[in-house]
């Protein structure tokens, strides 16, 4: 019996609610992976640009940030750089960098409950079917209960990925913030 045969047999025995819950958790997992991959590589690219700009400032090769820095559009609008303009630039950059984190938090906190809901419904259906049969034993109940627990396991798996990716992206946003603050401090120290 192949993997797909086992899946088809599982879905054939499952109720609409169980299939709906597993489908919803699959969509959640897709969203989690999409947010993580997109945000991770976006943040990595931004951090590389800001790190290069900071390195040039440290070495004294320039008195301002690189043109591809997130700070440059804001500095280009003022004659004398000040703390306020850096704060506005940093806040906008961090707001952009942390988009998607709320969705990851929501998915991390709700997916175990969605999985549990699927399990409870499947267990209720199992017990209602067993109530109509005569002579039930643990050999009949155990496989049905274990199949019902698949939804809880799926919910916990999705939550684990969502929470882990949330923390990774939050750390990357913090590192970007540090790079931006370091550049701002260096530029402001040159003006003093």
C-alpha cells in the first residue's frame, strides 16, 4: 500500500469536518512558508545593503549612507541630518520589515485549536458510530481514535513552524534595526 493509497483511504473514512480542518491547516502551512521565505530573503537583502553601507561609514570612505540604504531617501530630503529624521526612517524600515509577523502569530496561536476541533469532531463521530454497533472493543476504538488525533498533530506541527519562523524573522528585524541605528549614530557623530 503506497503513501497515496493510505491518504485516500484516510480521507475516504474521514468526515467533512476533518477534511475541512486538514485543508485549512494546509492553507495555514502554505501561508506560513510563503511569509517566511519571502520575508527572510527580503530581510537578508536589506541587511546586506545596510551592512555594506555601515562598513563604508566605519572605514571613513563616506560621510553618508549608500544610495541603496533604507535611510538614503530620508537623508536626501534634509540639509542637516538629525535624530528625528533617522527615527522616522528607522520606524518606517522596521514597520516594513516586520510585516507578516502578525499573521505568523495568529496562525501559531490558532492552528492547535483548529486541529483540536477536528479531533474532537472525529472522536464524537467515532463514538456515535460505535454506539450503533454491538460488541465494541479496544481493537475497534483505538484505530479510530488514532486517526482522529491526526488533526491535532497537524495543528501542532503548523503552530510549531509558524512560531519558529516568527521568532527568526523577529530576530532579523532586530538586526536590521541595529544596523540602521549604528549608521544614524555614526552620521550624527560626524556632524557634532
